[in-house]
C-alpha cells in the first residue's frame, strides 16, 4: 500500500488519442481516473494510438501546461 500511495503522490496527466484502437479510450480513461482522480485528462480528437505523430502541435502544448 505504501508503494501505491507513493505512486499516486506523483503528478500525472493522461493525453489520449480518441481514435486509438489499441488502447481504447473508453477503458483507459476510467482506469487512469481510478488511480489519479484529480489528474488532468486530455482527449485529443484527431489522434489515434500515436498522438505525437497525429497531433504534433497539441502534445507539446499539453506538456507545457502540465509542467
């Protein structure tokens, strides 16, 4: 339980491609929110499994806001 608490104390953000067919957003997002209920979730409508390739302008902006 200590390890879980330590992991949950680390800042986290999820950036997920809505069109991802490998890691389905309808499962990934709720799972992430269970572990990090207060962390931001950014859904990228134009991206699939590789948001860095599908939305190259969006991901750096999200990371900058997060950091």
